[in-house]
């Protein structure tokens, strides 16, 4: 709730949250909702108040980021860091100087993730 407060705890935050903050900045956005940071985790009333408006938070969001690629909060977000993706996963050269984008639907990745086991 204070300007610059996250800078003091940056290294203590889970990698996935740090990656989401970095992604938000790279996309030129100013705000990011992270449940564990936006809701007081030791205050049942605050958590309930947040849960009660969660539908509105998601409905009015510009983008929803799901950390589906790992088993815990330190797994990070795939694709944020240089070298996360192999070049041939992004594009393939079909003729000299002519590239085609390679797209695998998000469902492909989610089926192979822990996210698939969640409600």
C-alpha cells in the first residue's frame, strides 16, 4: 500500500509473482492483481471481501495470467526469460528468409500441467 514497498521484498517474493510483475511492465500496464499481495492473507474478512468481488476483478481485467506451468509459486512463467523457448517452437523457416509461426493451442500445454488437475 506504499509506493516502492515491493522493492524492499522483491527477492523474497515467489518467482512466479516477480515474473507476472515483469510481464505487466513489459506490456506497458500499470496494475496487476495478485491475490496473495492484494488480499491480507491473515484477515478472514479481507479475504472474504476479495472473494466476493473476484468475478468483477476477472470480468474487468485486460488479461488473465495463469501460472500453469509449475507445481509451486517458484516455477515462474514460461516465456518471460530469455532462453525459455527454443527458436524452432516459435517459428520455422519454410524457404530461405521466409518463416512461419508455430502455434500450439493453450489446451496442449494445460493438459500436461498441474493446472489440469485443479477445479
